[in-house]
């Protein structure tokens, strides 16, 4: 719902699918490469269907949004990479269950 709402307000939204894994370094690299490949393509071609040229897009600020594991990947991306990273991150995480039920091996 958030993606659609942002798009309706005129924001350019790039969603990056990734394989959920406990190998967070691999997931971060995957997300970073996929996002930047997509962004590079959009910045080189523009968005003709929206009547936007590359010059219209080149100076747009970049912000990332991540929930739960996506939030973790956003934080790790900022730790692993120093170039081509967002100006800011929106980190969202919530749980309606106690940590002992929601987090495997929490009590160990």
C-alpha cells in the first residue's frame, strides 16, 4: 500500500526483490547491485511513458525504505558501501508479539 500511495503522490518508486537469507552480506550485495542497476538504467534512458528525460531525473534525492529484514539491509548497505547510497533511510520495524515468540533463540 505504501508504494502505491507514494507513486500516486508523484514519487518515483524502485522496488528491489531479494532472496531472504541469513547470509546478510550476500543479500546486501544483491539489493545494492539490483537497485543501482535499475537506477542507472532509469537515469540513462529517462521514463518516456511519464515524459521524463534523464536530465529531469539526475538530481532527484534518493531515500530508501525498509521494513524488518529490509530495514536491516538498509543499515548494512550504509555500513558496507560509501558510494551510490541513499541520502536517508526510513527504518520500519514492529511486532505485536513478545520477543520470546517472535525472535528464534531469543532466550539463549
